[in-house]
C-alpha cells in the first residue's frame, strides 16, 4: 500500500505559475522555495541580464564537471569501435581529423593571434595608469589604489591573519593567465608527447598552439602541413605523403612574413591613443580573442586535466607524469584528461568591482553587495571603457551597498 503525501502550498505554486506566462527560455525548479533560473535559449542567445558572480572554487579533491555527459562519451566510443570493425581501413574525409586544415578557420586563427598580441600590448600600457595589486600568499588580484579588506585569503598561514590579504604590486600575468602546453609538430601522426620527451619539446601558450594547429604559421614553431588526407587502419593513422625539405622551407618563409605583419599591425594601432581609446581597443581585442577561440574549439580538440590546470591542444593528451593534484598516486602521476572549455585556455581572473577608485576600500561585511568581473574587463572599465552588457549584472551596478552603520538595518 502506497501513501501519497500532498501539500496545499505545492498546488498553490502550480496555479500561480500558470498565471505568470513565462517565456520558453526560463526553467522552473521546484524545491522547498520557488526559484526561477534563467538558462540558455535554444537559439543560442544567452540572457546576460541575470548573470551572477562566479561561484567559489570547489574542493581540490573534486573533479571538474564533464562538458559532454559520460553516457554520450560511452555511446560515441562504442559507435567508433563498431565502425572500425566494419571498415578497418578507411580514408578520413573530414578535417582536421584527416590532417588537413579547416579552410574557414584559418582567418579566425590569424585574428585570434593578432587580438591576443594587441590585448597584451594594451594591458602593458594600462597597468602604468591603473594600479594592479596581488596578494603575497595567494592568487587574489585587485584593481585599485588600495587593496580590499575582504577576508578570502587561502594562502599559507592564512588562519593566523584571519584570512586577510597582504598586497603587493601586480603584473600583466596576474591580470590574465595563459596556460602553456606542448607544441606538436605533427598533430595527427604523433599526437602524444611521452614522459621522456618532455624536456626536448618546447612549450608555448595554449592559445597560440591552438592558432598554429588551425592554420597560423610561426617561424619559431614549425609544424607539418599536409596536402592529402591520412588513412585510418584499425584505429592507427597512416600517412602515405612523402615529406620534402622544400615544403618546410616555404612554410618558414611564409611564417616569417606573417609574424612581421602581425607585430607591425599591433604597434601601429596602439600609437597616439588616449587612455580611454586604448582601454576600448584592449577590451574589443579581449572579446575578439575569446569568441575566436570558442569557434576554433568547436572543430579542434583541446584537453584539460580533471584535477589540475594542465592543458594540451591536440587529438589526445600527453603522457607526461607531472600531475600533483588529488589522486595522482593512483594514476602514477598521469593526468585525467577530459574535454576543455574556453576558460581553461584563457584564465579570466575574477576580481571585485570597485565603483570608485578614490573611495574607501571594500569591506568584508559588505561583500554580498559587491560584484565581480574578469580582471581584464575591470581594468579596461576603470581606464574609461564602457561597461560591457555581458558583465553589467555580474558587476552589480544597480546595487547600492549600505553604509557600515546601516548594515544591521538591512535584511
């Protein structure tokens, strides 16, 4: 015999929701209290009006969430295994799996590289006008004259200081972080870097490596460009194209020309600009870089470790045993590779938004009323750039924090 428990409050909420007539882009979640959560619309347009500040980092022992559900990954692996048994030898037709470039993403790769260089040049000049502070014991960053008093330090002996930050002068690398990865000369023929080869292979920012694999040519980082697709024989890649030295020389010549054009373009655009114009140009370069990286990652695979910030651009992750995160003993130091996101390649260090640089520092008791933004966005906004619509809600511009003596009167 089954017992059914009902509550009149639940039926009241259901009848009340029918009168709301919410749009399809809203998802209603029932719990002890009624909450309305805004999700991404089916057409891909995301409503940034209700974007909240990012959640604090989870425990280091927890793994990063999978971008693709595990059931989908298992089904995809079974389908690939069955297709391999049905046709052991086949010619790969779709790029970039067959070793060829995606034609429509070659220009995007050049735009991302130039936007990154232009953004770094702009940040190097904006740091001289807007001070950047960083904690001596943790990775907390603050944009402003005086560091905030919010007690969120997690560095060594933070308990003795009551989690108070000790500020020092910051640099460009504190504003934005580009993790490095191993450079692949042949991303299809040799997609993995072994542990013994880690000292011999160069490392470069993952964003630059992604642009190189998508079609960017750099003289210091040569890569193999194919003219014919490769074959897959029982899951192994076989290349019948003969490599000649003349092709490598032509690639290096083209790479040197592209590098000179990119550097001259960046320097010419930043000359004779005011602080406000430079901040607007830097912010536009930031959005251009992130949107371009997102487009390239839809076709080119990028992997990240589920427990540490390690990133590898390519069909597979490397085999270097240097993971020191949680449960690395059971993996013999190997990384737990999974699908990466844009935030894994471009680390936007979120900082507290300061409404007035000349005002008093941010207080710990009023932190619930403060907003956040990526350090690049906060630095450009403080330099005079308009606030982007994507971060207006996250920065909580419409919230007026109360005075310290009025805190007890606010519910």
